[in-house]
C-alpha cells in the first residue's frame, strides 16, 4: 500500500524552527532570517494550515485542502514545488525539501528573466523541542569516494514510480579537477569539474555549464548557470545528513522546458 500524495504531505505536520539564508549565485551569504513554520492539520487532517513567521517580515498564512500540479511528495515527506514550465523572458524557480527524522533542509533556486541564476535561499529547520543538529559547511573532501544508493522517480502525471539502484564515484585527478562518474538504470555518465572554493563548475561544454555550490549544513545546490529552452536541464539539491549518508533530489525538465520527473536518491558511502 503506497501513501497518497496527501498522506505524504501530512508527514510534514508540526512546528519547524530554523532560518532562511539568502546566498548569491557565487555562494556569498547575503542575509539570514530566523523562521518558525507551523503546519497544522484541521478537520481530521482534511485541511492543513501553514503559518510562517519570519522576523521583520509579514506572517504568511495559507490553507491547503488539495495539492497543486506543481508539487510532488515522496513517502518520507520530502517534496519539491516549482514552476512546471520554463517560459521565455520570465523568471523561473523551484524549491526542493529533504526530510530526515526531526530535520528538514529546503533550498530554493531562482533565475531571472534572462535565465541566469539569480539567488539561492537555504532553509534549515528542525522540529520545535528537538535538538537542532547542524552539519558543518560542505567541503569537496566530504564527498570523495564511492556512493551506492536507491533512487525513486515520481512523475507529475502520477504514473507509477520507478525505483532503481545508483552508483556515484567522485575523485580528484592529479591536477585537482573533480572526476564524477554516475551510473543509474544501466547508464554511466562521466564528467569533470573545476573546484574554486565553494564552487564546483562542470565546464567541459561552454554552452551547458553546470554549477554545484557547496553550502552550510552539508548542503549542495546544482543548477545550470543559465536555463534556456531547447536544452533539457535539471536542478539538484544534496544533503550530507551523516558523514556516510546522503540524500539528493533531482527535478528534471525536458527540451521544451516542461517539468517531467522528480527523483529522490538515498545513498551511502561504500
């Protein structure tokens, strides 16, 4: 018996305390705002009321009795919400939220109306009354080695999920470039990247440069430097929950700019 989308949403009920931290596309911290977000079930959990309080800003109150097309949940409560279509000359963005026990890590990636990465918002939360165990900022050495995982892909048209195993190998060559080898569903993709401080840049194809930003709390944010039509792309958020346990979520778009799938990978270092 698999959970309905609504039952997966209900995994997030509670009061989440934390902060919203804004970063530039280069990983510079712009500002940090404490937050308290309450998700409360009403009428026997037929309705959920969201109340967000951020210091110095207006409160936000929303009620949900159904879920929109732009939002998908996994069984553990992790989810992603964002635009389902990239349009020409319009702003674009999406949020990914990873849930583990009493903690959530959410990340919003925003692009301007020319498709350039504009800002990132990292939201670190824990359930009120539980310890706020913060991971150190992510370093590339934290990720080196081989990771084996299980992936679940779900789809906006609600067809049956796909599950498969994954392998991710990360190593540095003699010049300090990162070599990444990913295998999933019989496909192996190898790529290389330059590392400059918190920025890992996959730059073999100048037309399709992809950046990974290493962030506080073991987080990483992967995105193209520019999103554009006629080029499929993906947004990915990673979270190093424990030294040898990591979650990643990948939101994929096709060449028409349509959102086509959402994948959650849970992987352990071998």
